[in-house]
């Protein structure tokens, strides 16, 4: 990974996207999305993560984040590690999951190709954090993130999508996570 794609300044705003291996559509079920939401809440409350915008799509997540406390790379790494283990456990234990065997096979196969894994690999290793150094960059990424569910055909209007911060930005009602509005 080149220097361009790393967290350099913890207190800068970063747009980061991360995806499941092989782009497996895991986040089509609320149970798995809620694990991401709960993990982000924990990181906000206990680790100093500052969340400005977020969106969970079927196979990837977009965030605009920062921190004034701690190390952003460490927070992000720990969040990915926790969510991968929790989601894999939820998949294994979900008797109603019709794709359980196939998904576990995909994650196990990916894990076998990476010596850093014990058994499974859930997330792709590349995250590509991009420092948002100008207002134009912030607005472009914010619009992209909130319009992703519209472009994919999930909803017609960004705040209709439950698993994003669009409700916070487009209405006077709070969304699922506490965020810091980009003004």
C-alpha cells in the first residue's frame, strides 16, 4: 500500500471505504448491518472516533472519520477486526441464513490465500483512506456517500436509507449514529 493511502494526521478528516472479500453481499440483512452500527457506536463512545458521515451498502462501507484522541489507524484496524469476527459468528449461528455455507466457504477460501488469517478473511485488506483537505473534496465525498443508495436503486431519496447519515444531513431527525455535521 502506498503512502497515499494511509492515515497521516489523526485529526484530519478522511473518507474511507472498505469492502467484503469478493464483494460478497453480506449487508442485505439487518442483523449484520447492526453489528457495524454497534461497533461504530462503541468506537465513538470508548475510543474517540469522530464520525462525520457513513453509509453501509450491501458489500461495502463508506465513512468520513477523524479523531482527536488515539490513533485513527488503530481505531479503524480494531473496528474491522471486531466486526469481521462478530459478523462471521452471526453468519455461523444464523439458522435462517440461506447463504451461510456459501458465504463461509468464500471467506474461508479468501483466508487460505492470506497468511495473516487464522481461518477466514472477511474484509478486503485495502481501505484507501483519502484525506479531505478542501471543502470541495469534503462535499464531493459527502454527496457520493449519501447518494450511493440512490444510485444503486435501494431508495429514491438519500434520507430514506436507514443505514446512512443522510437522515442527519437532509432532515431535522437524528439517524442511527451520533455524528458531527460537516458545515
